[in-house]
């Protein structure tokens, strides 16, 4: 064997240059390092339900176990029939009647489908409108596909609602799609029908595709109503709805999500062919996870009890909201949905210039891991996100430590 004398360094592709995903970034690596050294870190950073004692409904687990012997082979790339049928019927029962089973794709979680769809849709230089703050996979996946993520403002002062005028002002001839995350991660906003209609109107006027991430659709509090964007968009606007089992059914690890394409699908044949091609190339989603879908969608919705008055998710959210707002210089909107709070740190009291470093300091000094706001493409270093999944005792401890850390900063 002849070996070249030239030393080589193995480098990632230039495509990754602008791809970021801080939710699992360097601060998590540092937390893991600290844990390996024997420190106990309070992790309030990721919406992973199982480690916080939120068990999946028994019927779902049982169906998955029972199906294991039959789930050894690849399935149809779009997914097993019973899962896609269940998704179709679910949407039909929510007013989305015109959904062809061939336009439903099952994926390894919503994450895979988001990346797959953006690869199929986006040409170099295309612009995709994404909320700020966002769930950062959306921005990362747009960058990976060669597109440009253009962030539109959501207004904290009005319940983190998207600002339609701001969206309009950012539309250019290169704008291809409008991303909506509802209920929203990280803000917890649940958009009203009026807001959603305004978004549909913008998409209709500018021939934009709606990409709607509704993974938290069943996690809504205090009577907030989640409306499916696809039901409002009807036949007028091509709408790609993403949802799945990770959150409401507490099976993040099963990696089971879906994509449903509705609206003027006859004009989207080429795009759907592209999605099908990429879907074929990854063979299929994890088949046992697909078997969980019918059991989940068809049966008793145990999440309802967790979000209702007295339910654990609601109690924890209320507790964290109260405690955070008691810290000097911290203000926080109440979340109408999802699993997070996104508090603001008064910039006059806490003149933070690098919020990742701020979060790292919190981790090192107080052993609490949260996610910094700029990691959600929020443009200012004045917010952070915490998950409301831990028990009240753990939240009390963690928020107490955050308060101490902020007090220390004020005293410095
Ligand atoms: N979309 C949003 C808004 C999320 O918050 C998450 C996970 O936290 C995902 C998508 C990914 O979900 P999945 O587990 O289905 O890949």
C-alpha cells in the first residue's frame, strides 16, 4: 500500500457551515462532562417526556410490543397502511376531509420529515419564512438545504403572536414557504383562529406553501383551542402538516411522526414525487414505531388529564410561571400550550451580551441546564427557555438556583 505523504485533515462539508442546533450544543456536552465527573445536573433543557416520569399510555406500548414479530421487514416507504389510515381518519374527524392516504408519509419523528421536505423543496437561495424565536431544527434544515431562513417577528407583548405586517414586509420573489409552529416551541403561544386566518391569507396572496409544525397540538391549557392550519387553508393553499407521537403520547424514543399534504395537491405532483423519492431513499420509518400510531390516535387521550386543571403538566407550568416572575428582572408570559416557558431577562438589570456563556455560567456555577434564547434564533441575548416537565420539587430547586445565579450577577 502506498500512502500519500500529504497529511490530510478530514473536514465536514461546507454545507454545514451555517447549520446550528444549540439545543444539543456545547452546553449539553459540558453538562454530560460534569455528570461523568459525578455532579448532579438539573436538566431543564429538552422536551423529552420519559425521563421526567411521563409514561406512555399502556395501550401504545402494548401494541408496539405485540407487533414486533411482524415489524421485522421494511414497510412501504410512506408507512404502513394502518398508520396512514389512522392519520387520515384523525384529520377527517378534525374537519380536514380531503386528505388522500397517498399524501401521508410516516417518518422517524417529525424531525426527519422536516429535513426531508426541505431537501425536496428548497433550491439554493430560496427563502423560507420562519418565526423568531423558532424551534431551531427549522432554520438548520433550511440552511442545510441551501436555502435562506428569513425570520419574522413574533411579538412578546401580544402573547408571542406572529406579526402579519412583519411577515409581509419580508416576502421577496424568492420566498417559497411560510413556517408556522403552533403550539409554539419555545414560546408556548397557541395561535387564535384570527391569527391563523391572517397567515393563510398571506400565503394565498403570495402563493406560499404553508409548513405547519403541530407536534404540540394536544398540549394546550386553560381552554385554549388548537386549530389545524390545514382546515383553515382548505383547497386554496398547499399545506404540509407535521405532527407525531413524541409529545402528546410521550414516546419521543419511538421516533414516530407524520406529514399530511393537503390543499391544491394536483398542482404539487412534482413536489410530492420529490418527497416520495427521498422517502424511498431512506427505505421507511422505524416500523415498530409506526405500529404505535393507530393505538395512539384511536384510543383514550390520556394527555387530556395531564393538561386539565389539577393535571401534572398544568400544575408544573403554573408553578414555574409564578416562581420565575418573582425573580427581580425576570418576566415571563404564561404558556398556553407545549412544554416550555421562555422568560425575559431585563437587559438593564442583566446586560448580557452572550447568552450561551450566560447559560454555561448557570450550568457551571449552579448545575442547572437551560437553553439560551439565541439558540432559538431569537435576535437578542435576553431570553432563555426551560422545560416544565420536571416535578414541582425539581422546578422549585432549579428556579431557586437560577434566582441565586442572577442575584450573584447583580452583585458583581
Ligand atoms: N417540532 C417541534 C416544534 C419540536 O419541539 C420538536 C421536538 O422537540 C420536534 C418538531 C421534533 O419532534 P420529533 O420527536 O417528532 O422528531
